[in-house]
């Protein structure tokens, strides 16, 4: 677990300092990212490409807890939406509920919706909360429900990082 958190922190730094790709470039990359699995739900989702932050902006980066640790969820500070790749397209999921504020529009519990999906996010942040230095997210769960009745729960870990 310690190695995973170290890797997640390093990936957050790389993602924050990555290239200055605009939304169009990220959307083009979305279709070429590997799928998360082969079942009815995970086959619809792909890993996100590296994300960039503007100066003064923060982001919530969540990686799937497995050996290859793909980035599966991203949210920018000040946004009511989160990004995931669904059916090969970068989607902005609309937040329709939030509880237990962390700061900068991030919450420990958030709910998001998109056309045929409901995504529930539950994260635990480290006890020492300092958004300026970043926060570790040692544990979390992204639960996905589809309109067809399928569901999946993805164990995640990550960080809230700022530039």
C-alpha cells in the first residue's frame, strides 16, 4: 500500500506538470486509451490521459487500485463536473449531490450523472488537511450504475494536487 501511495503521488506530480494539452487534444486521446476491463460495465470505461492544471488550480486525481494503476477519475477545483472516459469519449459528468466538504469544491462524498450513468464517489483523505501542499487520498470507491441495471465498484486511491 505504501508503494502504491508513493506511485500515486509521483503520478500526480507528473500529471500536474504534463504537457499543455487543450480539451480537444485530450478528447482525441480518449478514444485510444485502454479499457478498464471486459465485463458489461468496465468495458465501457477507459483510462484517462495525463491531466494538466493551470496555475492556481487544483485537481482530484484518482487511480484504480491495481498493478497498472490507470487514472480513472479527474475533477478540477471550482467545477461541478468530473471527467471520465466512457464509450471511448471524454465525458463531463454533472455533480448532483455532495457531502462532507474538503475544500476548493472537493467533497468526501459526491454523486455524478450522465445520460445513462450514475457515479457515486466516496473518498477518505489524510487527516492532516493542507490543500496548498496537496492531500493524499489513501482509499476511495467509485461506484457506477448504468441505466441497463449493471453496476461496478472500483477501489481507488489518489491525491488532490495544486499547481
